C-alpha cells in the first residue's frame, strides 16, 4: 500500500502574502492620513483657495467730488477711463507674461516688477500699472488675454480739470500715494495705489473730496473671465465743494500775467471775508497731466523747466516789497504821531544821515503827506522811517500780517521776513542802526513778503483794520446740492488805528491812483486806492508790485500783483490789477484790454448738482 506524502508548504509564498497585506494596510493608512490631512487639517485652507480661484473681489474706486467756483460753475469734474492692472495671485508665470505686458504698455519690465513688489502685501488687490490707457492699448490687452493671465482691465473715474491750467496752483493735482505718505498718521486708512491730492485744495480737502470705494464680487472661470456678479457694494462719491474763486476774476488774472509774459503772481481777496477771488501764479501747468499718472517725459519737461511752473509764487515765494512797504511806513508814522495829514517834508533829491546818502529818482520839492505817498517820494519816506524807527515799522508790518503765514488753506506757505533789532543781532551779529530804518522805510534791506500777505494788508486797510484769514473753501455740498458745511475762518487779528490816521492813509492811497504813480489802474466809473512798488534785488531788474483796493469809498476787493523783474510797478503790474478789478466789479473794459477767456471744453459751464 502506497503512502501519500503531504503537500509541501510554500513558506515563501506565505511570507509574500503577509508582506502584501502589510503594504496594503500601510497604503490605506497613508491614504487615510493624507485624506485626513487634506480634509481636516488643511480643509479650510484649501476651501478658501478654491473659493478665491473661483471668486474675485474687485474694488471700484469712487469718483471724487466736483469743485465749483463761487458762482456754481464747474472747475473740476471726473471722466471714465480704462486702467490696466495685474492681480498678483493669478500671475502664475511672470517670466512669460511680464515681458509681453511691458511691450504692450510701453513700460520697462523692471518697473512692472517693482510695482508688483510694492503691492506684495496685498495679493488680492489689483496692482494698477497704466491709468487712462488709450483704446489701442486696451484692445491689445484684450486680444492677448489668453497670453496674459492675471492681467485685467478696469474702469476708473479720472479727474478732469475743465479749464486746463486755470487756477492750477490753487486747485492742485493728484498722484499716487507714496510709501512715505502711507507711514504718516494723516494718511491712515489709505492704501498703496490710491490717488490722493498732491497740492492745492485737492490735498488739503482730500478726505472730503474722496468718496468710499465700492466692492464687486465676481465668479470667474479658469481663465479669469467673469461669469456672473455675485455681490455688488456700490461706491459713494466724494462730496462736492464750492470754492471762493470767481472764474471770471481768475481768468482775468491769468490773462494779465500771460500777456506780461514774466513769472509773477496775482491774489484777489474779498476785503470783508478773506475769500480768495483769484490766486494765480505764472507760469502754470496743466493738472490733467497728473490725473492718471504723469508720464516720465512730461515730468522731466515740467520739473526741469527753469521757470519752475509748479512753484506757487502767490504763497510760496517771498519777494522784496519795495515801495509797496511804504504803506506800512505811512501807517506806522501816523499811528506813532511822527507824521500827520499836515506833515510837509522837503525833497531835494537825496537824504543824508551822517556820512551816508540815500538818493531819490528826482527832487520833488516840498511835499505834504498825501503828495508824498501819491508820488512815492523816497526822501519823504526816508524821513518818516528815520523819525519813526525800525521797531515801530516792524510792529506795524506784523500787525498788518506781513512776515507771517496767513494760514491760507493750501499745503505750504512761506512766512517771509520782517526784521528787527533782535533778528539782526541774532543773524547778522550787529545792533539795529538808524540807517537800517531808512532802508526799511522803502521796503529794502531784509524785508521779504508774499503776494497773499500784501493783498491781506490792503484788505485790512480797506475794511477798517480787520486782518482777514484768506481761504479757498466756501462750502461743502450734500448729495442734494445744498450746503452742509460753510467755511467762515475767524479773523487773524485787528490793526488799531485812530480814525483820522486811517482816513489820512486811505486818502493818500487814493491819490496814488488819481494823480500819482498808480494812474494806470484807474477804471471808468469806480475809484480805487493803491500803491506801486519797484523792488531792487540782487538778481536783476526790480520786481514790479501793485497793491490796490476798490471801490475806494466802499471797498469790496483787494488785489496784489507782483511781476519778477518787471521793473516798474506802475507799468507792469498796475495794468494787470486793472483787469482783475474790472472783472471783480463787473466793469466792462474796451475790447483791446478785456481779458481773453481761456477756451473751456463743453460742459465746463455746468451748474451745481
């Protein structure tokens, strides 16, 4: 009988089965672990990324408030423009996209990369590369959309300065906020890429003029194309403002400066309130160049212009006043009693003090107070200055607002200088000598003033002594166009003068226009009172000044004009003041004198909203 042998056990196969089972279990453990990691640990993160890929939140810039002149005529509004931007989170192949984008936008790739670097802290915000892009550029971006993932085209409101350079130095212009500004508390809440006021009213009242941006949540496909709008949060426009500027007066001032053709400034004030009717500086610039980001070529052209068109000569430049300062000398002499209406002084053509001689243009003979002012007789004022003293003249000058900032609502302003004994000891190392008073009496020496200070000085004499505070903002408008805020700055001070002294000063200034050096400012039906000035300076011909108020008997407007190296105030500055007074008082001038109105685009004469 055969014995059957039991089958041999394949021990290797068993081991393989065990190993396979272990591997299988491990794979399941790994898969479960990965699933747990994806769903539990990082689930919320990946869900958010998925939503972000599908959804896009876009900021919709709000239009800024409209600026009107005091008669309700629009000076600045807004227009729609295209902006080319990049969404950093969707820019997955920058080495391929950016060279092509730079070619289309006419920018360097390095500049684009720098903009993206600056916006890295806000990856979900569009980095705006080219504002107010022309239609051809927009069309090229759209045509190359498949090759430009992450590049989007937005529609933004862009500032529109309707008069071009009209009142450019008063209104200002816009620009992108800088890193340095973002770090300042005054700009808290602003973000990189925001357009803010860089100068003028646009800067001072930026928070009023800017609105609240809207939001748009859009669902997009894998190529970034919008499928539908999921949520819309509308923007709220900035509040509109009424400025104190009268466009007719502003146009007259700028036309006069342009016709003269030399750098200079004009300031016209309401003598009772300090409202600025005109503030002009020549040469000027077109703020529209800055509205959507100025090009490098335009910036170089403006910044390298030797005439410095960005400089506001009405408030940021102090000049030697020359004979316009004689208003101060006369006021100080009358206030101190060193002169009266009956004062008579002989002018032989020169004034001697010790071994020094100060000469006049000619020998005027014996002149009384009114004639001395009317003819701007230097010897008459040398005598008054010597009698009155430098300290009294300095005190009167400061009382009339010279040598200090007027606190006009503009971002910058220079103070000028009214020297005295303490100042001279501190800066020159010498005491005040009588000869310094003689120099100062005709506005020479170290005296420096601005056009807006001189206009305010004339306003104070015109209104009886109130030192008004010049300002450009008049009203803030609500959504229905009614005023919700009015600007009425309190006076900065008061000049106390005896009624007889003030009357003598006013009569003398009136004589300047009627029979003196300021006859070229005379108007057909309105009397005026003013003072000419020709200020010697070490840089060339004298600066030409004219300061005036009108009507002489019931003043409403004061004007100061300065023309750099204009030589004679009665010849270069007085005709400009005449134009400005005529525009402010609505007095028609002959056609050959009338200020040609700048050509404004259609829609520039709109009323209040």
